[in-house]
């Protein structure tokens, strides 16, 4: 066992925070977007997918890792896709270690630039903690204005696969979902597992069960709190080839399993707070 650390580093030319737990597990978070770009378990395995063609520049979204979608998920509203939180620089408001963990808290507050797009005063905090074989990510939103506002949000988690066609996702049987490929709503998941063999873009409603993502020789437990929707996404062959910041074969090595508050926008009164959490446990 080593001592837990938090340190300021540069990642792909951008400022970042690096966390290391006493068992050697690591996580790296960009200040740009409070974007988790790496999570390695103690055995050195990278569990998040990052596109080798991703741009790392101010005002540009990063492809892979865990982008934060706020205050809008996807194109479900008038803002740019997935909102603006992932496009701005956050600041580190806390970083500390304990006997078995390392954690950092990053904060974004409204500015003239955000109010041009979304006229509300807010504080957003992203807390990232690595401990053992576990990664915890929590997004908290506070209304600092004098009027109520509403928003949708998600942690757009890209998980690294050795080969996505060999993976199965358990825990969604019996759930209804919106299929964004066929544009059909309220479809019922009847399979014991979800497997990827074509373009997949689904928003599962009111998912309360923990999920298990299985691959040969390893698995990943996925649990969300206060984020009732689960998004499962893989662009597959044709769609992936049209994504400029992904390699043509990138779809083979990733699956997004996202925790979100999407179907019913969160309503926040002045001084109100909301939080949502996703936990990943390597097995």
C-alpha cells in the first residue's frame, strides 16, 4: 500500500487533477468541463474509453471519459447539445485524501457567458472519489438565483471494452425505454441482457436496479442514485464513421452507460439543491 495523493498535473495540454488511492487505483479529472478522463484500477487496467481523435481545447467537448451534461441532456431543449457545463473551465474547490481514498471537488458558477445561454444563477459541483476498485462521481446543482429553474443532466460515461460484441449488460429487463434510433417510445426490454450488435441509443426510464456489465474475465458493477434514467449508447459502424473525433473502429471498444435525470426535468426553487451520483465497481 502507498500513500493516497492528489496533485495538479497537465493532461493533453490542459490542467487536471490526478488522484491516487492507497492501493494504486487512479483517476484524472480535467478542469475543462470537470471531465473525468481516466480511471485505472489497482491492476493498471484503464476502465474508461477515450477517443484517440478527441480534441483537447477550450470551448471544445472531449470525446470519451465522463462528460457532464448540464443543464440540458442531448438536444432536448434550446441549448447546444448536452448543454454547456462540459465546455467551460471549472475550479478545484477541495482535494483531500483519507486512509483508503483520494477525492477532488470541482466547481462551476454562472458567468456572463453562461447567462447568455441560460439566464440563471447556479453553482455546480462535481465530486470524484477513487477508493479500492471503486469510482464515485456525484454532480450537485444549487439554485443561487431568486427564480425557480429546471434542467436535465447526465453523467455521459464511456466505458472501455476489450470487444463490445462480447459484452452484456444485465439489470434492465422489464424496463421501458425510448429508442432514439427508431424514434419509438415506451418500448419494453424483454431480454435478460442487453447486447450490442447494431447502433444502440436508448433511454431507459425509472431504472432502480444496479447494473452489471460483463465481459470475458472481468465485470463492472454500475449503480446510480437520484438519477432515474439509464442511457445505453453505441454508434456502431456507420454512425461512428461520421463522428469526426472518433476513429472508425472506436465503436468496438466502448459502450456508454449513462446515469441521468432526463425524462422529467429537475425543478429547483431558489436556494434549492439537487444531486445525482453514479458509482462504478470493478470486478
